[in-house]
């Protein structure tokens, strides 16, 4: 699975594009000020089965909910990292 994220300079995710690993690369455009990066899927969601559209839709909803707990860490390679809670 490929995950493209549109995020701000602090790594806060604004948009997500998910596509099967064997699909042609997606093209993403976004509003000014956001960056686009391909990130690795967090463990546990990298095996998403996209062969059944209805089931895939339900699984994708769970993936997107899960990604709300992450931000993009843009170093030498973009990766997802858990957001720190405000209490920490």
C-alpha cells in the first residue's frame, strides 16, 4: 500500500491518498503551503486488502481514523510518528 500525505511544515496531516502498492503512482496536487510526501504505512494497516471495494472502504475509514494520531516527520525520508499528547 502507498500512502501519500499532504501536510504542513510541522508535519500535521491535512489530506491522505491511499493506493494499492501495485497501482501506478498517484499524482497529488494541493493548496499552497502544504507539502506532499509518501510515507510508510504504520504496522498493522500495511496489509489492507483492496480487492473488495465495500470491505476496503470500511478498512480505509479505520486507516484514516488511525492516521489522525500521527504527523509526518520529514527527515531524510518522510515517516509517520505518533503525535505527543498535550499533557506531555
